[in-house]
C-alpha cells in the first residue's frame, strides 16, 4: 500500500539577497520568485550588521557603506551589487580579498546624464530657470531674458567617453561646431561623429560651451583651472555634469566675477551640498542643480535590472534569465 502521507523532501534553502537601499519593486518581485529576498535600511548600521551574516548577495545604491566591517560580518557573501555607477561607498579591495565579487551598472545612467547636459546648456543660454522663476513671482519681463541661440556655437566636449560622445551626438543636430579632447580616443573615432579632436588649450580658447565629462582622477582634478579659464572667450559657459572638483570652483568664481566668461551650469560640486554662502550659488550666471544627472526613472530601472541580472547569474550560474526593463541604451 502506498503511503498517503509521503515525507516531503526537505526544502533547499534559497540564497538570501539583502536589499539595503530602495530598489525598483518590479525588479525585487522578480528576484523574490527565486531567492529569499530580505530588506534592511542600509544606512542603519546595526540593522545592516544584524542582517548581513545570512546574505549571499547584498544590493545597495549610494547610501549604504560596505566596508571591511560589513565584509567581515558576512561569511556567506558572494556578491555586492551597486545599482548605479560609482563604487565610492564600497571597499572593493576588502571585498576582493574576501573573494566577494563587486558588480555595478556602468551604462545605466549615461543617457540621463547626457540629456541633463543638453538641458543645462539650453537652460543656461536661454535663462530658462530665471525666466520661469520671475513669472512665478508675478512678473512679465519679456525683454529681461534675452538669450543666445545654440546654433552656430562652438562646443568643446572634454572627455569623449560614454557620456561625452552621447552629448556630442545629441548636440550635432543643433548645427554647432563640435570639438573634443580625450587623449585616449583617436581623432578618427571622433571624426566618425562629426567631431574634431583638439588639444585641451584649443578647447579652452575656442569653446562657447565647454561640457565636462571626465572621471575624477589626480590628473583631472582642477583641470579647468585659473590658467585654463584665462584662455577662454567671454562667451564661454562651463557645464559640469561629471564630478565636483574637476572644474576649479575658485577659478570659475573669479572668471565669472571678472566677466571673463559668460556663465556656468553645475550639477556637481567639490563639496556636496555646497555651502549655502558659496559665492557660486550667489552668482546669477551660475545654474546649479543638486547632482541629478542619474535621477531619472529610466536610469534607476535600468540600473536595478542590470544588477539583478548580474546577481542572478552569480548565485544561480545555470540561470539564463535576463531582467530587462526600461528603455535600452
Ligand atoms: P567614461 O570613462 O566612459 O569616459 C571618460 C572619458 O574621459 C574617457 O574616454 C577618458 O579617456 C577621458 N579622459 C580621462 N582623462 C582625461 C583627460 N585628462 N583629458 C581628457 N579626457 C580624459 O566615463 P563616463 O561614463 O562618460 O562618465 C563621465 C563622468 O560623468 C564621470 O566622472 C562620472 O562619474 C560622471 N557621472 C556623473 C553623473 C551625475 O549624476 N552627474 C552620473 C553618472 C556619471
């Protein structure tokens, strides 16, 4: 006679994925189907230290600090995934020493940043934020906001990597002259996009708009310096959506104060947030934004999808599933 109550095979425990920063709900639901998905507030250090010992994967954005102490408290950890680009909040050498992989989503926000750079360029040329604010104040000063057309301007793209080249491609239909400087990209690759490779000094001398897309390295910190800005035309607007400190803020402040350049638009600052009494914030020729380059729904979704796919592949190497959401780059 067959046993009507057969013993069930003991359930194989699913690997634990700890999500320590907010992540798209669709992506977490997808992971929850195959993993033991747990959440904790990564900025709450004791909550993180309590939850981490069971985790096979830790998913963070920028708020959670993953340092040596966290790695030491995580014997089961196989992967730390950063749903975004920068790894400043992750001690990558400590993870590597412990055999823990670190993955990120380097392509996820490049379109968002490129579009912000184009938006800042147009906003600066046409004084859009100031004009809009004046209407809200009940004013109607149509002649107070005379601007400049982008058409016919010379745009210098400093750093012709993922974002720099997307900005160039997006600006080309505006009938601008495009120059670029990047020692690691051959002029021929720039020429394919209608861009002329040029030395840094030429960009500084000839640009009406300098759009900065460099990584922050010892070599690039302060590269847009007092000396560089002394070469500039009075029409120059400096747009920085890369990293704070690459444009020397005191040099920028002096050049603006002395009327040697026309304006600036800054999404990033040497210190974030900048001091409320920063002279740059007090200058109406400066258009500041609070580091919103990656702040689109699509970039966040793309980052979450990319790292979910990577985590799945590491924890379940036989999985061929790709979590794809949002528009592709
Ligand atoms: P990338 O690595 O693809 O491109 C950077 C390019 O700069 C490379 O081609 C490199 O050769 C070039 N470069 C390096 N040193 C140089 C120098 N001294 N002179 C000229 N060129 C030089 O990087 P990316 O993905 O295009 O990102 C560009 C910047 O944007 C980075 O600093 C990144 O952190 C920043 N970023 C900002 C935001 C935001 O929210 N504002 C979001 C994402 C990325």
